C-alpha cells in the first residue's frame, strides 16, 4: 500500500503539479474543513463496512495520481486500494486531515509604495494567517502558527533577518510558535501588555511603536476577543487585526469567559471596532484567520477597511444590537482550547507532534 505524507502533498499543490485529491469523509466532517480543490464522495461508512463497491460510481482522470483523504488515514487506505484495483495511481494521505492541519502556503500582499513588504503565511487546514513584515534586511513575524523553519526559510530567501516576533493576543485555537521562533533566531518577543503569560516578553501598550528596518508598527489596543487583544498598524497602510476583525466577521468574545464576562467583552469589542472603523477606508485589513481552506493560488487574503465595513452586518448595527447578535451567533467552542491556552500562557510546547492537540478548523469568527 503506497501512501503520501502531508508535506509532500503540500509541495505538489504549491507547485501546481497534477494531482486529484479525493475526500471520502462524511459530508458533515468535510463541511468544517477540507483540502482546497479536493473532490468529495461520501463513502466513509461504505469503506469502513468493507463494501468493495464503495467507489464504484466514481470516475476520475487517469492522467494524474489520486490522493485519498479521510480523518485519520484509515478509510482512505481502503479507498486507495479499491482505486488501485481499478488501475488508478492512488495514494492514501498518511494521518488524514489531522496531519494536513499543519500544511501551509504563502502569498505576498500587494502594498505598492510601502517601505516594507508583507508575506502572508497561511495554515491552509486551520485557516490560521500569520505574517512576515520585511524592510531593509530586517523582519518581524506576526502570529506565527506553523513550524519556525517556514519563517526562517522565507526570510532567508528575501535576505531578511528575523529580529522581532509579535502575537496579537494569547491564542486559543493553535499553539503559538513565537517562543520557538525567537529562540531559533535570537529575536525579541513582543506581546500586548497583560499578566496572563509567565515568560519574559516586551510589553506593548496602546500607541507603542516597533521599528522594522525603515517601517513602523503601531500597537492599537482592541479588547473584546480577549482583554489583551491588540492590532498592529503598519505605516498607516495595513492593519494586522488578529482575531478582532476578519474579512467577513468579528472575533468571538466568549472563550475562557463566564457569561457575564462574555457580555462585557462584547461591549468592549464594539468600542474597539468603532475605533478601527474611524481609520481611513483604504487601509488594508490583514486578519489572523479565515473560515475557509486557503487555496494554493498565491493570492493573499485581504480587503480594504471600507469594503469590510460594507460587507459585515455586525459593523453597522447599534451597540445593544451588536452585543445581542454577537452572543446569539457564537460558533461551537474550539476543541482543546483550554489546553492550548494553557500552553500559550506558560510558553510551553508539547513534546512530539502537535497535530492531535490542534486538529480541526478554527472557530474564532462570528458573522
């Protein structure tokens, strides 16, 4: 039985090599997260029951290899065997979608006339978005969520040295890679001012500035998703919003909070968003997450603030209605969020593969 690992499949998709990805999970599992461009056939139960005709009705191109995918890599092996018996060059994705949660791709954000370049690093399975800001041989990484080697390789290709690492808040859906990246590069860790984390960092308060080469990041304290949540404004042109503002929604205020605190954070989030909406409409918003799998298209996910203002209903309602709608629309709680928060507050990283802890799509946005 031939298999393929997530790193190899990621590379194939990133390089545009011909491959058909066949997702055999149940429809409700695929609905939450999937591999971009994959084909779906709900054959999971039939494959698990040993039905030899589970994929009999499917017709695929014989010109490219087929990679079968399930949740953990078991049913996909049966699917690959059935396709091999029909003459297809079929491979099973090792570890399934759990392993795929670490896959990533990257795209440069078009910011003409800027003193800095911005590269968006997308964790395609979870929808986590992180950024490398480079200027004059120096770079800062914002909200790192993939292997530190990814950022160092991108920096090296652009002749940048990573000197600063920033988080917008204490994350609940993924393990922050800030400390491992800082230890690898000698960079300084910057965090919003708070008392949640127990490791040394450079605290940023509202209005504080961080220099990256010839560019400047200014901290804008935007409590709501969490009390410490902070956005970073790059040269009055681009806004890194973390989990405060997304391209199609806003941050949830309830994680690690009792109902009364959730209501207080919802009110704080409304005020924070009003402060952001006072900025010029042409500022490019660069969020910390997206709620869909990120295509391997090298097209960055961003939008002008004015466009988001028009698109997101919650940004156009009065404060009382905002809080009510926000709390009514809270999505399911991310799995393992308490364990992840604990690691991020302690600055610890679990031994071995973090896939089990981080598996699943992010659920940080409310629209």
